[in-house]
C-alpha cells in the first residue's frame, strides 16, 4: 500500500487493512520519524524489548540501542536520508527494559511524499537472540579456548608467580575486551587491598592507572562477600568459588574510581587473605554474560592450580635439597663408620699379635744372664712393639672404640712421641717445627685422645698449605690473669694452664667460616676431600678434657689453634719406666684365662705361671664354664677377653659370678664394639688394654687379688 498522506490522517481513512497488518504482525513493526522518535509500534516489538507502547513512544530508537551498534545504524540513516540507499538491513542489539541484550534483525525502508520529502521509516524487527547467542557462544568458546591455551603455555614455561599473574591478567583483559583488568591481594592482616598487576586497554588511553594500595573501607560490599565465602573456600580448597559481585562495590568505589561495571573473583587464598581478579568497565556499562563468567572461572582454576604447583615444587626442591644434604651427611657418616669398623678390626687383630711379641720380649729381658748383643736385639723388638702399640691406640681413637681414661700426663712426652708420625702426615713441601718446654706442668687427660687432637690439627694445617709453608707445634706453661694478650679468652677462668699450640702459614679463614669450623660435617674442602668431622672431634675431646680452645685466623695469614689444659698438682705416673723393671709381683692364686687366640693364651699362661700363679686356660666361654664346674679347688680370678666368638667376656663373667660369687674379674680388650663402650667405662679398674704389658698385668692382678 502506498501511503502519501501523514500517518495521523491516513490511518483515520480507509487504510484499515494496513493498520491491522501492522499491529497484528508476529514480528516487531515500527514507524520512526527521521529524528529517531517512535511514531507507532506494535505489540510484538513491545514484547521483544520489554517496554509498553506508551513507554516506547516517549523514547527514541537510539535510547535503547547498544552503544557499539549506534554508529553503524546512524550511518545507514544518513545514507537513506541523502538518497544513497532506500532500504537497509542489519543485525543490532537493543537493551531490554530489564537490562539484558536483545539481538534483532532490522529491515528498514524510508517513506517519502510526492515531493520527495522524508516522512518516516518503516521497520521490521525480528528477534534473533537465540540464534545469535548460539553463534556468539561458539565464537567466544573458540576465543576462550585460545586464551586458556595461551595461559597454559605461560604456566608451563614460567615458574615465577608474578610473571604468571602478569601474563594471565593481560590475556584476560585482551580476551574480554575490558577497559581495565587488575589482580589484587586482599590482606586480612593489615586490612588493605594491594594491586599486584594491572592491564589497561589501549583503546582508551585516557584511563588512569589505579593506586597500588587502598584501605578496605573503600570496598566494603565486595570485601564482605569475599569474607563470607572464606569458610566455604577453606573447607573446599579444591572447589572454585561461585560467588561474584556485580555492580555492588558501593558509592565510594564508583565515585573515586569511576567504575561503571565490575566483577570480583577470588581465585587463590591462604591464611592471610586472597588473590582477586577485578574486571572493570569504565567507558560504559557492561552486562557480563555467563560465558564470560565461565571463562573467568576456568582461568581462576588454572592460575590457582599453577600457584599451588609452584608452591609444591618449591617445597619439593627445598625437601630435595635437604634430602641431598642429609644423604651426603649420612654418606659421610657411613663412610666414617665403615672406616672406623675397619680400623677397629685391624687394631683388634694387631693388638693380639703385639701382646705376643711384646710379652715374650719382656719375658726374655727378665733374664739377667742374657748376652748384651742379644739383649739389644730383643730391646729393639720391644721398642718397635711399643711404637706399634701407639699406632693401634690412634686407630682405636679414630674408630671411637677406645674408652677415654683421663690420667695425669705430660704434654712433652705425648708430643715428643708423635714426632715421626707427624712428619709422615704432612705434605713434603711443609716444614714442621716442634717446640717443647724445658719444664712443663702436668695435666689430666686421655693420652690417646690428645694424640688424636694433635693429629687432626696437624692434618688440617697441612691441608691449608697446598703450596707449602711452615707448621709449628709447641707446648708451654701460661698464666691467664684476664689481662694482656689473653684478655679475649673470656670463658677461661684465671689460673695456670698448659698450652698446646698448632699454627700454620696457610690460607687462613674469615670470621664467618671460623664461627662454624667446630660444627659436625662442616667443611670448606671439596666434596670427597673432607668429612667435616676432624675439628668437631677435636672440640669434643677438648670439652671432655675440661680444656679450652681458641682460634685466631685471617684470610691469607694462616691460623693458630691454641688449647689450654688446666694445671694438675700431681706427679706424673712412672709407667714409662716399667719396661726397665726386672722383677714382677706374683702370687699363688688360681686364675682362669679365657682367650680365643692360642698364642695369647700361651704367653699369658707362661708368664703368670713363671711368677707363681696356678693357671687354667679356655678358648671360649663354654669351655671356661665347663672348667669352672669341673675344677675341685677355688678359682680366684677370671682373666678374659671381651670380644670372643659366641659368648663374650661380659656374659661369661655374669655366668661365673652366679656360681662363684667370690671370683674376681679382669677384662682384656684390644677393641670394643660401640655397644660395649658404656660397660667398659664402668669396669675401668678391672680392665687392661691390649697389647698387654706383662709388668702392668702383674701389678693389676696383685691390686685386684690383694683387696
């Protein structure tokens, strides 16, 4: 139908057919003035946009058009009014009265009068929201999948949480075409919200960056919501938070930050607070569709899992580092234990041999009619045996199978006796000097332990001089009065001390290293070249000896280790002269010797019979018990080895004491297992070390039997 007259007139005439078709059309129909005012609308259009007829007639078409579609539509209108086109078709978006977006297919024609003057636009408006939503959903899913893959790639190649958050924030902003995207750290500790990273759209350069830090009072609504979901999150740490805050950030936030639409999304939390995605629209209002919310949820899950993974990997690395450290320490311990077992085993066998060698040498030297040339040869054998005995004592000290027996000793004698061995320990390009005091006070210490201290310090000093140098060992008497050059020794009480000093001209050490040198397993040497136990052992022995150690060193200026032993007002034992004795105290008692080594049993039997004792011998505990049971007379003393196959010496003594309560005990040991050491400490008065000196054995027997 061709309408030539104004609508108000035409529709009063005979155009009832047009009016019925217009008003009852199943698709939206509208007549719109050239200025955009609704002139006439049908009920189908009202249903599409949610407005009543009267409400629409008081609006313009532009009032309910999505701002992103407005320019395109106005361009079409301009072209039609200028005569370039007479009709146009486009897909566009209207805002529904309730705020949702309605997609429509719009077909428009311009109606003019006979003079060519534009009268109105007639528009057909078809709702295509369902089809368009499905189409946009597919497009968005492809876009979101691409973005999620990009974030996943970042997570794979980045292990820095800050870099991952920065990249994810940028990808979110670009994918959702936001004005601004931020990640905040909400802290329950100090009641502040702090920006971690921010992305700004390049399409809106006039958007100002946010501040880094805000008080939580500005964010009361979202903060309250986040706090409300905290219990849920903490009880379901593997669940994704379903709670969103849309346009609810409060008047202060809208006014100060000029935000028209936003979403908050907590995605990671700990005991202090949350990390939160914050998506802003500043240039215009935005309605967030469910697809976008689902995308944000997927990103949040990705990032949360990545942060957990990074935390776990970091903890795993720390655990692996600790494991490696402990394994290295355990390896060193096992190595030392194995070496200790080897040293202890060698010492045990060697002490048995030396008991025979030294014992028969001393017995031969008892003969006053021995020719001088033969005497000198036997004395040489005895002297070598005594030196070998000293070596075995050091091996036992190294293996920690030698119980500490503090005695009054003279450091001059200990240091002098180690001269040859110390020369063998140091490098060929190191010159060693040993200075002994003319007269030296006595100290109370375990001689074997002190030898170990000197040996460890000398080896350490030699290692500090790979290119050669000078090493000095000296002993002297000192008087500490808290003044003068020794004033820095604050933990030492004033008094008289014997000082043992080991100094070198090596590489030295700084204060940091010096603070840790006595810690077990601490070493500055390369892996495989140091156990970290040498100085720790020194420190333990020094403390057991009631002594003090002082270390002075500077990088490049060598080191000085000074050990201070308290002076003891007791004369030193004369054990060193025992070998010169030609008579031995004897007795008439009956002694049961239990020893698994045939030669040792023989030498002990020969010697003790030669000084008057009645001797019974057994090679093991079972045989000894049989002898004790069958012997008619009294057995006065059991002389037994500790380490024997089957029944050990302690077990044998226990069985014999049950049947013979009066029997005395004397144990022999060239080596004790660590589990036996505490027992040996309890029987010091009833213990004689191998290799056995026969005069010492004779004296020990009379001391026990004469009680």
